[in-house]
């Protein structure tokens, strides 16, 4: 059992992420209101499908009339990065009971992974219970912000086009924050060109998914062809 002081220190560690989630979660909740979510639905959706980029994608693709299969494939591709987090965290879960691992793993995001991985690596007494408190605190902040956004969006009419750009902005920030290795540049260029080509072929919502897959495959192929020194 964690003491009250332990919980307070974990929440303090999570606080910067919690504050940042409010600024992003409210616009996400507004977009969810645009596709018919009530505040309670937005809260439950955020608590069970805890992915900022994924939730922006759901709203944006739904508003664009994207077919359901394409939505599922596109969102799954974006969420696949969680597999990398699982691989990185697994060495610290070897002696942890499965229920605790599942509870912790279900609430890992980009930001909470960064916090918890650094603390696990420091080997300063950090454990899965403390890590789960960080995850839960951040999740509640995100879900509450979505609830507030959905409540605001249900009574105030906001331009859908402006709100839809929220998802695009998220991915622009993710792209800008990448380490610009030659490999990353090649993947970004191939992906952009592939999406544009698919759009010109009038492939609709499938363009995003197909372009992303083309970029990943091209990156792997070019890395293998050019060798490690060119990456």
C-alpha cells in the first residue's frame, strides 16, 4: 500500500502533464461534442480509449465521413507505437503480478511513459504502484478536460473546420519534435508524397492510412538498402 505522502509525490510528478492535458483535452472534447458525444460519453470515452491523438483522429475522420474500416486501420496504425513502450517497460515488470501489469499498461501514454521510464531506469525505489498513480492522475485530468470541452461544445457553436485542425496540429507537433535523421526525413517525404498521390487518385479517407504505410515500408527498405551509416 502506498502512503498518502507517496500518492501526493506521484501526483506532483504528474502535475505538469495534467495541466498540459487540460489545454489539449478541452478542444478534443469540443470536437467530440460535434460528433454527438454528451459530456458523460466524452469522459467515459477518454477514460477507456485513453489516446489524445487517437481521439482527435476519431472526431476528425468521422466529421470527414471516413469509412469505419479506414478509421479503425488508421487509428490502429497510430496507436501501434504503444508496442514500443511495452517493450521498453517490460524488463521492470518481470516480478509484478499480471493484474497490476494490466492495470498499469492500460493507462500508458507518450507522456506518462516518459515519466515512468525515467524513474524506473533510475532504480530509486520507483514501482508499478507509484507508476499507476501517475497514470491515473493524468488520465483523470485528460478525461475531465474532455468532459468540460464536450459540455462547452454542446451549448456553443464553434466552427468545425477550425476544431478539426486540432488533430492536424497534434501531428505537426509530433513531426516537428522528431529527431531529424536522414531516415526520418525520407519517411516524412515519402509519406507526404504518398498521401498526396492517393488524394489525387480520389481514394478519400484511405489516403492517410495508405500514405502512412507507404512511408513506413519505404523507410525500412531504404534503411536496409543504404546501410546503417546513412540512417
